[in-house]
C-alpha cells in the first residue's frame, strides 16, 4: 500500500492514477496479444523458410556435383570464373506495435549467358539458378530470424509490464484507495459527531442562558 495522507486531494489523485493504470494495462494487454500473434505467425514462416533454404541448397549442391561428374572439376571451376553476377542486399523496415523489423530484399545484377552452351552440361545452369534461389531464400530467412528476436524481446518486456500492473501496481492502488476512502469516511463521521456535539452544547448553553435571564 502506498504511504499517502488520507485527504480529499490524495483520494482524487489516487482515483486518477488507478484509472490511468487500468487504461495502461488494457493497452499493454492488447499490445501483448498482437505481438504474440505476430510471433506465432513468424515462427511458422521461419520453420517453412528454414526447410526451403535447406532444400534449395541441397538441390544446388546436387546439381553442382552432377556437373562436376559430367564435365570434370577443372572445367566447372573455369566456367565458374566466367560468371559475372553481383548480389546486393537491400534493407528496409516495417513496424509492428512500434518494433522496427527488417525487410530484406536480394537483388542480382548481371545477366547471362556467361559461357557458351557448347560442351557445357545443363547441370551448370541448374546449379547457378539453384544457388541464386537459395541466396534469396536465405535473405528472407535472416529477415524472419531477426524479426523473431526483436519481437520476442519486446513481447517479454510487455508481458513484464502487464504483470507488474496486474499483480502489483493496480492492487496496491486499489488497496490504498480503499484505505483512504475508509479514513475519509471515518473522518466525516467524526466530524459529523463533533458538529452534533457542538450543536447540542450550544443549544444547551442557549437554553441555560434564557433560564438565567428569567
């Protein structure tokens, strides 16, 4: 319970604080629910993209291995040196309940063909496309994982605030308000009794004075 003087001014102030605390609790509870829903959505997407990245890398390495088996390691290595492709990561952001989340876009510059198709296995082109696809998926996966960490951190802070309001601040304010209200009512009763006693004495004093005059 808060240590406050039991007067009307503090009573009004406590009522305002309790109203504000309840409003804050309601807003934070809504924020918590939205963050949890967003977290669950991102968890599902992260699991999906993790599988897609692993599958894409498996396909890429399988195609590369097949190309090596068909053409030989040296020739594939020479072909890889002819590939002139640049990859760039473009970072943007979006906000969820004030939390800044990254948006990762992978861009590629440089269009093929990078080498003659003569005496070149189709597996080389397949490997190139598969690695390109895997890189894009990895960018998206990184976006999801960073978003998960930031949202989880914010959700944890929000849950802690909700619990503090729900289990400590609001009950404490209610208890203090109830105690203050009780003391004010007690003071009002005492004041009423005191006024009644004063009035009774005045009436008796007035009655005695009239009798003495007669």
